[in-house]
C-alpha cells in the first residue's frame, strides 16, 4: 500500500492512497461513500470517516493495526469499481502533496559508511570510531517538512545549499525499548527523505560539538508516498539522484551498516517512539553534493528516486535577505 | 504572572495560575465561574472557557496577546474574592504539576562560558572557537518532558546520570527571522529546565559528530511555573542547585555570553518559531555534576531553584533492565 497526504479543496490535510499510475484516492471521501452505500446517512458516514482518517498521519497511525485494516477496506471498495466510487479518485497531477507524515519527533542517523568516509575526507578527516560502535543521530525540525514540489526556502545565513538522499522510516504503532525483531513490526513504512543542508553553517556548528541545527532545520523534503514494508525489499532499494534532470549518483539501501530495524530499536531505547515519528537512514554513499564537490543554486530542481517508492522532487528557492546575524564574543581566557 | 499546568481530576491537562503561597487557580474552572456569574449558562460558560484555556499551553499561546488579557481577567476575578470563586482554588501541595509547556520543538543552546570551559576541561579539551562565534544548539525530545516531582527514568544504557541547571525560555506568539529586539516580544516567559544527561553515552555519541541524542532524550525536567518577563530581571536570576538537600552550586543568569533575546533570534533565523516552543539557555557554570566531579544515584533528589520562579524538584528512578544494545561494526577500510 502507498499512503500519502494531500491538501483538500478546503485547505485541510487528507490521507490519500495511490490507486493506479494516473489517479489517487481521497481516503476520507472514499470511506464516506462506502458507508453511504451501506446505508449510512451522509452525516454519519462522514463523521466516522473523519474519525478513522484524520488529516494527521500521526493521529491516524495511533489506531494501530486497525488503520491498515480500514485502509485495505477503502482500497477494495475503490478497486471494485462500485458506482459512485470514482468520486473519490483524483488525478495525481492535480493533487498538492503534503509531507506524508507529521511526526512529533524526527531523528536522523548516519548509517551509510561510504557517505561518512567521503564526507569526513572532504572536511580533512576520517570517520570517528563512534560511528562503528553506535548508530549516531541528531533530531531534525518536524515543523519544516516539505511535500512533493514544494519550494525549498534559502535561509539568509548560507551560501552552500546541498541535498542529501536518504530513506525515511515512518513509525506505526511505536513502542519503547524494542529489540530489532520487534522494531520491524513497529514500522508503518518507508518514504524518501531529502535532508537539505546549509553546508557552511553546518560545518561551523558541528565544530561546536552540538547539532547540527541551523545547517539542517530550515527544510526537509519528504514523500511523495509511504510504502508499506510488504511491498518492498528493504535491503535492495535503488537510490538515484538527479539535479536538473542529470543523474548525479546512485546507490542501494543494502549498503547500510545498521539495519532499519537496528536504527528503530536504538531510537526506542529508554524513550517512547510515537505513531508517525520519522527516522532518517542517513545519506547514501555519494548521495549529496558535498561528496561530489558541487552545491545547488537558486532554481535548481532535485529529484530523489527510490525503487518501489517513487520520485521526490523539490525546487530550490531564492536566497532570503538577512535581518540579523550574531556578532562574535571575546573569550574571557 | 506565573503560569503552569496541572493534571485535573479527570486526568486532563489544565492551565493554572499561581495565586498565593498556598493556593493555585484552576484557570478554566475560574473562567467558567466568572462567565456564569455574568449570566452565562454552565454549558456556554465552560464551552468558552475550554476554548480560551485548552490544556495545551502551545494551543493556548497561539491566541497571542489575547491569552495574557484573558489570564489577567481570571486573576482579577479570583483576587476580588467573588462569592464562589474559591471553587477554582486548589492547594498547591495537592496539585500534580505537568511540564508547563508542550512544545512542538525544543532547542537547547550553550551560552554559559564557564560551563563550556569546565566541561571541555573534564573531557581533556578546551572550548571550540565556534562557541564564541555562534550560539550553538541541538534539539531535544519534546515528548519526554517531566513536571514537578516526576520520577526520572534511568535508561538501561547508562551508568553516569547527571543533571544540568538551565533556564527555559517559552515562546509566545513566535515568529521567523526575528531581530533580538523583536525576539523579546516573542517570548511568553521563563521557566526552570533540568537537562538530565547520561554522560557515558553522551560522550560516546558526541564523538560521532551528531546530537547528543540518547545522552539527553530520555528526560528533561521543566517547571513548576512559567514566569512572565515583566516580573523578572533576566540578567539577575539566581540559579542554585541542591542534591538531596545539599547545595552544590549557584550562579547567575547574567553570565550568559548570548542574551536570551539573541538565542531566540538565532533560533528563528530561516525557520518559524511556534507558540509554546522551548529554548534552553545551556547549563550555568558549575551547574552540573560533570563539572564538579560527581554523578547521581537512584533515589537522589535534585532541586533547581531560580529566584523569582521557584524550585523544580525531581527524583531519580531505578536503572531499567537492558533488552538490546548495538554490536560494533567492522570498518571496511
């Protein structure tokens, strides 16, 4: 199943399912139609449909396995071609996609050794030993997620805009202190994750031992679909990057040093994972401009393609004017 | 004004105001009584009170300056001693405090030079130059905030439990690309912030260049009150730590290298700050066990006292059993 979120005509977020190459399903509308067809009044049908399928994926996923059962019923209803069911279909080209989840917490790991080696070499170093002992991560900003075709804001403090090709693992039922075996069952599915990066400020703040923060927090691309695990071979997802239509790199998910299950298990150690939470794989080898020696410019289009999931496409915006920047302090010693 | 959150008899979160040394005000109940006294039906009075004062501080703060006006009306109503108004009072000793805000994003900075010097010396180094050029930060876990008297969970992966005495700045109206002058007006108030830390895992993961994550994400103490800026001299807040009743350190807020306004302004550069968001000052000099050469044990009680705000008290729980831990990977080179 491919699950996404779109902006409805009234501006609200709505869950969607991929239907075929051309169309998607507005899930709440389909469920309303399904219930009306079974004899419910429109008010009652829409009331239940809205409760089952809120616009927040985090809220929907909190229903646990019953969310997947309810989505499967919607899919069958539409696939059966019942009279009127086509009212719930929407041409994919007309939909405005939102980031497919709205996580409370967003973690991003480093798990592709090739990226770590390439990136640290560019900065004149080598991989720290820690990355072989633990999956290390930082927390991103869950309020600046962008959906398909959204324009990436260019913060005033950077001249080095970059992309990062990652997988995004979306938490379903959640849990705490999970083992890797349990962690797989805690996942809802996988999406495409573009960890946009301001390299100059990122380098500066990572020298300060915390974060990164401003180097990452302005934007993360996500989507277009969350694909459930039954439809994917997690160890063999192809990961291809194109900038302005030109291929820049390709890799495969099986190069991860830490499996998705291990990342989720470690994220859950000593703290609860919540439905809808987002966990990034880290950048695939050669999956960013830093490794390849180039950066993005205003107006550039970045496409991240993952086999079985789709293509996530975003365009880079214009640099914003600077209103303030910190002035240096004098060390007291 | 001192604003907090308590757990109501029905389990829901409720906004509270400090009334006097012994009592606090259940804000929604007081507003319901105020409206009934002015002739509203109970249903209508409670409906409006619930909309004005939801249990989420983030949701309440999204009303902007009108939240403060509404709180002032409640305070006046209770202070005037109207017949029946005492129904909205609750002995502070009987209240169960929640963390006073429920932020979407929680940032924690380093701004006290003395802490940076002491902590890096303990780790055999010295302050990186970056900390004098920029306010550096990482993002914490907003879903593991603890309130007054909550027990701090002890994750299975640590043997080095520590506290950190910080100030917590709570965002009111929010904003983006604020100057320091504008940033002060974007704040709702200040609270006490205990950045509990697992030092062994924190040291390990900071060697990995990201985070910290597991070293911090299991718990953060917050509260008991958010005090509005008109009642505080931000440059002269005393910050005293007691462990099991014994004083360990004291400092003053004026030792910050970056002002609260500068931290908020930098946090807002290129990204929106939202109502209720939480921004930590970083640890005051000598405000953690790491700097003083000791760590906490199960059952220890930590009290952080900030002049004009109050005392935040938490007790350390028992170590949890380990279910899984990552096994090291072999470098390919």
